[in-house]
C-alpha cells in the first residue's frame, strides 16, 4: 500500500492550498513566513529523518501538467488565469525546509515567501505519515483497508435504519494524515461506489480529477492568522481576513473558519454584512453542539435565516459523531461533514498520528491560532499570545488554559 514517493503531483494536496495561494499572489505577494511542525501525539519521528529528506528533495520535481491546469480552468472558474499561469511555473523549493531532531522529537521549520512555503504544509505532513506507516505497519494491506472501510460503510447504513439520513453529506478531508496515497485512493473508490447519496467528494484535487469526484475546500487558519501581522489593527484582523476572502472569490468558497481566536470572538465580529455574504461556517475545535448553537443564535440576532446557511464540521469526526451532530441540527440549519483521519488513516490495527504544521510568524511578527480547544494553540511568542487574547476579550479561564498549555510552568 506504499508507492515509490508519498506525494504524486503538485495537485496531490488540499484544494484550499490552491485557493489560498491565489489569494496570497493577489493580496500578499511579498510576505515572508515561518511554518512550524508539531506532532501532538508526542511520537518520536526522528528515525525517519533520512527518508523524509529524500522525499522532500523529490518534491522539487513536481509540476502542474497541461491536463491538470486545463481541468482546473474548466471546473473551478474562480481560479483566475494569472494564478493558473503562476501555477504552471510553480515548483516546490525544499531549501525552504529545515529538518532536524531535538530531544527525541522531529523538528521541521519552513521559512520563506508565504506564497511558496504555505503549499509545503500538506506534502510535508502526507510524506511524514506515509513514511512512518511504511516502517511501522507493513502488514496493513489492501484487504485490511477494504475490510475496515466496508465496516465503516455498514455502520453508516445501519444508522440510516434509525435516522433519516437523506440530507447527510460528508467529504474526504484526509490527505494530510492519510495512511498512504494508495490507501486514500482505494478508500475513495470504495465509498464513491457504496455511498453515492452521502459522499460529496474530496478536498484532494489530484484524486478528484482521477476519480471524477467533486473537489471541495474552505479556507485555512493561516489565512486569518496572516492578517494578524498585516497593516490592520489587531482587533480588526479577523474581520479584514473575512472581507478580503470575499473580495478574492466574489461569492464562491463562502465557508468561514471560526476558531482562529474562538467562536465567541468570531460571533462578535460576525455582523449582518458578513453573515449575509457567507454561505456557511466551519467548526474545527471545541464542542460542536455548543458551537453550532452559538452560530445559530448569532444568525438569529442578526435576523439572518439559519435554514439558508450551512455548518461544516471537521474536527476529529467518525460516522457516529457526525450522525449525532447531524441529528441535533436537522431542520434548523444545513450541515456537512469533513472526515479525515478516521476515514483515511485509521484501519483498526494501526495507530493514526496527530500531526500539524502551522503558520507561526509572518514578516518576522508572531501570529497565533488559539482555537476552541486550548491544547491546539500554536504560537512561539507568549507576550503576543497574551496581547491577542486581551484584544479579542478571550475569557479569563480560557486565557489561563491557553497559557498553561503554552508554558506548563505557569
């Protein structure tokens, strides 16, 4: 279940890496960025440094083919001609990546122009996952993956006997933490055939094209974080990021990410203008039911009809949790689910990893993601984190939890 290389093409990534790259090209072409890798499950990945370096070096060979560019032009009209010309010339530059080991932990940092280092995130994570699995789980074969996926399909079909699943839709968000490229492709083929009424597509443009699936994506935390270090008042940064996204895509890709600071601060920034402009809102941390209730309440306060909007859930889901959330909100607001690691990286006998790579500096200034789960905070400057939480009026108890996680000696 493992190929010669972990990443197959320039489009073997998450779709939002392309849409954000276009927005950076147009709006932030000169910003410099630092990205930092973290393994949240504290696994020692340092033994894989040599094969990782080899894999990262091979990324420079990838390019967008004429067929791929023509596919993007035809199916995604919001990708502008000048961006597609840029993509034609774009190559990954592995020299932006520094890979080392420190105290038994794999350390990866990417430094360079945001336009060039942001797209490294997904291939770096997918390569770490595939190389680690190749060493740890050579016994996971096609039969095991088929069997495990079949059990998941049956599970959803069984829920359909108890719950009306007519409007239940899910998308594959699993590229970054997939077991391997071959495994992801196999699972997609299987669920496409078995669950056509519920399976809405994948966030991977390479596989969407190969398997004739719909490609879907929203925006990443990095888009909102980048605005913390641009020439806006910090208190206006979230609003400006949301407005600049709309300026770029003019009504397409209208799902806003809500947890860069936290849902309460997002709801304070969500005015009637933004609530009417955006089609939906994405949950990626914290309690999904509480979060959804807060969004609905805010829409009602703004006299915007929630039944015309969509909540997209993407935080650590499996079918059981997704169906619970779907049932809770059914009839009050539309829902959709992005399922990643459980679908593409967990086949019952292997332990999936929790790995991330996040934007931590822009133009030398710190940026942060606080999120609605304090353990997910990533920032390398405690003073900035304090200031950010103060400016956005983050609750005192949450502030303390974030600082405790940031620095356990508090």
